[in-house]
C-alpha cells in the first residue's frame, strides 16, 4: 500500500468579482453542516436572501485583500503544500472544501500517483461541524463513490498538541516583540450555539453556561467552544501571561440565531470605549490568512478600535508558512507514514 496526504482548507472564489463570489457562497452556505437548516429553509435563506444581497459586499471585501497571485488563502495553502513536500517522504496533495480545487481532484491526484492509503489533514486546529466534519464527510462520500481502492486515516484536531501550542505561542511572541500592548484578544471564527449541542456525544454535557467547557468530559473531543478556549488557556500558560491581560472572542456571525459569545466586533468596541489604547489580536481558528483575518480583523477590526478611541492595533499573522510550523506538520505526517508502514 502506498501512502499519501491530502491537505484540505476552506476554499475561495475564483476571482473577487460578484459573479464568482456568488457561486462560491452558494456552494459554501448550502452545505448542510454550515447552515444546518432543513433544505427548503436553507434554500430560502441562501438563494432567496443571502445570494441577492451579500455577493457584492463580499466581493468588495475580497477585492481589498486579493493578491496578484490570487486568493491569499489559496496562495498560502499552496506554499504550505510545497514546503511540506520538501520535508516529507510521501506524496502531498492540496484540496479545498469549496471552489474549483475540489477534494475529488486532490484524491484523483493521489490516486494517479498510486496512493491507496490517505492521511486526510483538515487544516483547522479545532473540530467543528462546518469545517472538519464537512471535509471528512465529503471525502468519505467520494471515496465510496469513486475511489473504493483508497482508505483514509484522519488527522485529529491538534488544538492542544504541545507542538502546535509551542509554534503558535512563539509566533505570537515574535510578532509582539518590541511592541507595547495592553491586552491580547484571541478571536476565533464563530459558530451557532446549536452546532455545539449537536456535536455533544454525551447528549447533555454542553449547557453553554460558561462552566461546561472547563469541566472534563468526553464531549470535549467534538466541542469547538471548549477547544478554542483551551487554545487560549494553553497559550496563556506557555507565554506566562497574567490573568486579565488576554481573553477569547468569536467573529463572523451570520443571521439571527445565537452564536458563540462574546462577539469580536463588540469586544473590540467595548475595550476601546473602556480605555484600552493598545490592543493585539490573534486568530487561531485559522492556520492561513484569509478574508476573515485580513479584512474582517485587520481592516474592519482596526477601524472599529480607532473609532472608539483606540490607538494601536496589532494583528498577529496566522502560522502560514512559518518554518517551525512546516516542520511540525511534516513531522506529524512522517510519523504517521512510518508507523503505518511499520505496522503493515
């Protein structure tokens, strides 16, 4: 059996033009694990409302951050793939959950190289229905339909892996070296609270009461809220930060349902109004910079902060293609490849 790796990230529109953004949003938002409403209600919301109002605004946001080479998320993911390929002993393919760089194309690329056993690597530190789960489900559907000769091993969420915490912490430390700041805000992509409850394998632990995330439970292996807060806690410990100098918030909410709180935009506003003049912000739900980090945080977030009296707004880049991050991912991959080969 030949081993290979499929890295999978979110995806991006083909161009930052409204037509292509609309196509992308249609595929993304119609995913039942992103907007988990019955199909008819989801179609009414997405096709009847969102796709008639949001593409133009989203396209303007994409145009602000678009690179000459293309979508920052795609370009950075491709660079990550290329660097990992230099360090690993097995074929590495890259795919996106949405858009033209499909998971099917990534699987076909590996199949053409003779790969029969695949390590599926969702490029997200934490588990969530709308990220990890939808990737795994889609990949397995394709495997059954078109690649029955393949078998999958899924890399588990690495939110609390010591290597990841070390690399993330060092990236924060380096980015803030020589900079004066009063508070470090950890901003994670938000999800509806019902996603947390749906992912609760105990059917009762997740109370969303501020206590359950800190109470040990098997539910935590699929609890996005717990895993985000655990990243914040572990990085705080690693960097020996004092209580009150760092906190967690959630960005990018959509619609009117209750989402994880506190909301990032309101937190930034509240801190500025409360007298905080120098704020740093990091986005550990992503490993590659994208629209949500480059525009929503680095542009909109800074604008909010300055409007309410804030002075200095430091945005810490995602891990992207940091050498230590590349080496960690490469080592995880080779450890899988070698252990599996040894077991055959």
